[in-house]
C-alpha cells in the first residue's frame, strides 16, 4: 500500500515539477517516471522496515 501511494505521489510530483518548468510532454513524462521510481523505492524500503520492526 505504501509503495502504491509513493508511486502515485511520485508521478504527480514529477509531472508538476516539469510542468512548472515549462517542459514539453516528453520532459513531463520523463520527470514523472523518474520520480515514480524514486518514490516507489522509498515506499518499498519503508514497507520493509515496518515489516521487519513488527516481526521483532
């Protein structure tokens, strides 16, 4: 669940940043994808940490 929230937040954040910088469609898509990857990985690590802490 956290990974999906991170992915959605990453796409929205990346697209917004590129749009505010007056980027073309390709720029907006690239920013959205890169932020999607970063936020998804961060969400994955947070999920793993939560599950590890609950198992102890």
